[in-house]
């Protein structure tokens, strides 16, 4: 089964959970459409550029989720980028929900009426579409974060990702062999302990550390709870659907006055369901996805702190080693060199880290603002639609 | 006002001293506070001078006119419409004659003879005749014009006693202009078993006639035990509210039924201070009642005797009723699911609101922090909206459907009664046949001494057969009438509830718009 998504007016609003990252015309990236084939999504990555480093001014390539992950991993493993917040990798497209529904639909087909089947199919399509939109958005934002960053946009692998018109999977396999287990280098579980354990001299980083640790817990929690809330909201919309069907069934069997009332009511529920569904999915897209994204982004910021903390630990160790070497009188030059390098690395990380974290703050605030405004405007629009729908139907029912 | 119908001319006359005014908006705290109710006040009617000497009963020609509901108290008021008005302030006798309606289930409009004690009989010469002829249809349309008011409310649940012997006592208040009651406003306290007792009495008397008896609310051991044990939580409060509302609807349906309202047991239930404790209400527990109803339909299904042509109506109608019951069950299940999901949404929204507030308090950017706390407040308001909506989902829609599923069961009982009467007639006819054969045998065998007995037997059974034939005719007529009345009320009931429900949704959506519109500037203020 194939579903494709193309530009529509709402997509404009759905663009990024972050700031509008496409404001630099020298490199503009978007995902104008995607194809879903058996839960494997093929994204069309479209680039427009004025940079001479690219071969053409405009081009598109098909990419899979795994390609994005490859790109993310290569960037993480690049030593040069240790001082930057690496844009979080997009999560794998999760079609578990719609798949379950499809399964139920297949199983229950024989026991359902034609209308019930059609309604369930409708629900299924809507859910599929919602997952689809989300995954496109999140993959797009990932690329746009890279393109809008002064260092990442110049990354060679990024360029390959955008331009290489052959299947990337061959390259991916090679890369995996090259890097091997480097990625596992960072033991995430030691993360928190290391960061909190560091004796922080710098006020800025001390504050950031405390803030990020606390915030990350809360935003993760908020994401989970937003998801639950959205889920309930969608259940209500589904119920409207079933009620509409049941009303129509009851009406089919009936005489005039009663029948008309039931049918009108069924119609209202049907329309309300669409609105309710939009309300729920817009809230999800704007709020839940925002929270989800920043949960990951905060994690990326914490990773930066971790790398800096490790660099500090390395520096402290190099100091100790130098002292020991001086005491022993052996390999002092080497130890001095090591210490110098550790300090350099640490300073570099601190410097770029500070910049990154400062712009991260600003980005977060802007993103929240943008999404909260858009969500509120959409919710108002939907609620007003409901109001006029209900007013109209009540009029009609009363006049009958 | 004069009604002419197929079977004769009927004249109604009365002298009216003043127009009937609808119940004006009562004081604060009156449980019958009327929001959005209407009663037509143009009740001037012409008079004519004829009255019959038929023994007529007062309020047979009434029907459930309109239900209105106040905001959250979901109090349904029944306005009983009437063919004419007769108020205690009148000085003349109101009399109304009507011939029998056709068996098409047309309304039997019967009026009162000498009504209240403070009326005097005014000679015809004084009355100003003004004959207006109306058809049956016009009459039915006009029934909304004349109204007697009978409002019933069930309120103030109070727990009496402690432990497992405790019970809930409810206040049953009546407000009425019907002269058959001793007062205009009165109230009594009743407990749940009293309501079941009332049902039992009504059922015993009227179900045999083919009336549709409204089923009482269901017993709930779990629910009541929680209350008895003294669990002061929201679920037992909800249970009590659910029961209170169900008892109220039950009574309102009972008094909306023309014959039931006249039943002295009903009047006693509403009026009498102390009611003897009802026993034997075990059989009327929810599952018990259901079993009874199901047995009824089984019996009907097993009926293999084919009746005559007119039964096609009954056969197809019964089938309709059974189908509808199933469909309404499914609809009810869907609405039930909505209620549960809405409650879940409520809880999840509250939880989300709290975490957003926490996020706001941690947020370092002050404008964003403020916006997040505002968002938390919006979500909090939304939780309240969802809760109110869940309340409406349940009390306006779900309970309506649950009531009608049970009512349709009662309708099936009604058909069963008719079948029983038919069966009895069949059996009597076959017994009569046997007696005749017996007589013939005796004549043949020339046994004169036993002949007299045989003749007596035949006479006995002949009169029984004709009695049962009349019974069957009557039951058939009643059932038809009842079904048509029921269908009309059902259509009206559903329409009113659907409109009410949509209005509740509208209210919620309005409030949603307001909530979000208030938040928008907060979101824009983030810098």
C-alpha cells in the first residue's frame, strides 16, 4: 500500500518544530514528498543552493530513514564537532498504531457491516496520515538544523547525503565498517554521573548543567503525558465515529420523524469527529511533537556537556600525569604536550559549547513561541468550526 | 371547543373566568426553576351547552408534552397537555364528552365530570355558546394549548441509618394544578424499594391490559454497598446522582402515562406521608426484570398459532421493536465508550496541566515561563470542560438510551400480554368445542340426566368465550394505542435530548474558543 504526501497549505504550518530554519537562501532544504511502501518510507530530499560546493543549483534525491541515521552518526563521531550540539537523530517511522488497526480491520471484516468497515478504514487512513506527517516533519527538521549551522552545512558527508544520486546503502555499510564501535564509545549510563560530578568553575556551565538536568526530566515527563492526553482525545474522536455509525444503523430501520432526527444526529457526529480528530492531531503536531523534539534536543545539549565534562576529566588526568612525570623525571615533554592538548580541547569545547548553549536557549524559546501560537490559532479555528456546525444542526433539528 | 370525529359530534363547554397563566418563574431555590420552558397562554375557548351523563375520567387525554432541562441539574419536567382547561378558580363545571375512538389508536379524549368541589353547575342558558368544530388532527395539534401542570422532582438524597441496614431516602416533590391532588405543592420522602413497590403494584394492575409499564431503575448491590459502608468518594456520589436522576425519570414517565396517572397507587405514592414498606422487591432487580422480559419474548416467539390478518401489524411491529432494541443497545455501548474516554481525557488533561506548570516553573526564560503557566491554566480549564461534557454525555445521551432499551423490553412485555389473552381465548374456544361435542354425544347416547349439566357447561363456556373475545379486542386496541403513543413520545424524547446534547457540545466548544483566545496573547508575548 502506498501513500504519498505532497504540498498542501497546512504543511506550511507544519514545517518545523524549531525556528524557521530555511531563512538562509544559500542552502534551502525541504522534503516535498515521501512515499510509504510497506512501512518503509522513501523521502524525497530537495535542495536549492547558491553554494559552489554543490554541482547543481537544484536537485532531489530519494533517501531512507537509515540514511539519516548514518549521517547523524558520522557527525556525532566527528571529533571536530565535539563542541557543538548535534541535532538529534529523527526517530524511526513508527507505524505500529496504524498497523494494529489494519490488523483489527482485517480480522473483523467479516463481522462488520459495510458502513462500520468503511468507518474503520477512514480512521485507519487518518492515523496513517498523521504518523506520516510527523515523520516527514521530523526528518526535515533534522536536515534543516544541519543546513542552518555554520559548521555542519559544510560537512562533506552532509553534502554527499544531499547530492549523491545513487543508493546510499552501499556507502552506509562501508561507513559502519570504518567506524565500527566508535559510537558505543560513549557510555551513556555514565553520562549523568559524570556531568553532575564535575567540579564546575564556570558559573555559566554550572547553571546550564543544573537547568538541563532538571529540565530534561520534566520535559520527558511532559512529552509522555501529552502523548497520553492526545491518545484520549483521539479515542473520543473515534467514539464519535462509532456513534455516528450506530445512529445510522438505528435510523435505517425506522419510521419518519424518529429516523430524520437520528440521521441528522449521525451527520453531526460524523462531522464533529473530523474536527475533533484535527484538534487532537494539531495539538499533537504542535505541542506534543515540540516537547518530543526538545526532549531529544535537550539530550543532545546534555551530550555536549558530557563531552566537555569528559574533556575536563581528561585535562585533570593529564595534569596528574604531568605531575607524576615531573616527579619521576620521565616523559615530561610528552606529558606536557598531552596536557596542553587536553587543555586546548577543553577550552575549545567550553568556548563553542557556551555559544551553542546560548543559541540553543534562544532557539528553544522561539520554537515554543511559534508552536504555541500556531497550535492556539488552529485550536481556535477548529473550535469555531465546531460551533458553527453545531449551531446549524441545532437550528435544523429545532425547526423540523 | 367542539370536536367532531368519525363516530359522532362531541361538545365541550366551559366557562372561563380568566385565562390560564403558565407557571411563572418561581423563586430562587425552587427546584422547579424553569429555564426555557414554554406554555401557551392563549387558552380562550368557546363554550357550548351540552354535556353527557357518561362517567368520565379526568385526565385520560394527556400526554407528555415537553421536557425541558435546567442546566446541570438535568431536571426533566413534564407538561401535561389537555384538551381543555379546568381550573379550580372556575365557577362552572367543565364537561366533555367524547365518543369512542376508532381502533386505529386515535386518542381517546375524555374529560371530567364534576371536577373540584368548588365548582358549581351553571345552567346552559347562562353559557355563551360558540361552537367551533375541529377535526381529530387539529385537536391533536391543539393539545399543546391547554395544559395541566404536573412537575415532579426527586432531590435531596439522604443517607438514613448506618452500616448494612442503611438506605438512601429521596425527596419526591410534586407541583401540580391537577385538582385530583389534595394540594398544589407537596413532597414526601421515599426510598428505592418504595419505587420498586410502586412498579410492582402498577404492573400487577395494568400490564394485563396491555399497557406499557415504564420499568424502574435497576438495583445495584455494588453501588449501594459502597454507599452503605460510607465510602465518601466521588464514585458513590456519582452512583447516588445517577440513581436520583433515574428515579426522577421513572416517575415522570409514570405520570406521563394517561391511565397510570389515574391509578390511586400512583397518587398515594406522591402524596401519602408514610408508605408501608414494600416487600418482595427481590424479583425486580435488574437481572430479574430482564429475565422476566426475556422469558416474555421467548414465549411470544414460541407461539406457533397463526392469528388473523390484523396480526401482521403486530407481528411486524414486534419485530421492529426487537430490532430497535438491539440497535439501541449497540448505540448505548458506543456512547458508553465515549463517556469513559471523555473521563480518561479529563484525567490525562489534568495530569498534563500539572506537568506543564512544573515545566513553566523550571523554565529560565521568564516570558516563556509565564506562558507555560498560562498554558497549564488553560489545560486546567479544559479539564473542567471535559468533565462537564462527560456529565452531559452520560446524563443526556447514555441514560436516555439505557432507558429506552429497557422501555422497549417493556413494550415487548406488552405484546406478550396480548398473546396470553389470545391463548386464553383459544383455550376457551377449544374447551367450548369439547363441551359441545360432549353434549352431542349425550344426545346421541340419550342420557337426559346429564344433558342439563352439559347445557350448563356450554352456557358457561360460551359466556367465557365472549368475555375473552371482548378482552382480546380491548387488549389489541390498547396495545396498538400504547405502541403509537410510545412511538410518538420516543420521537419527541429523542429529539429533545439530541437537541439538548448538541447544545451541551456547543456550550463546551464556545468555552474552548474563549479559553484559547485568552491564551493567544500570552503565547505571542513570549520573547
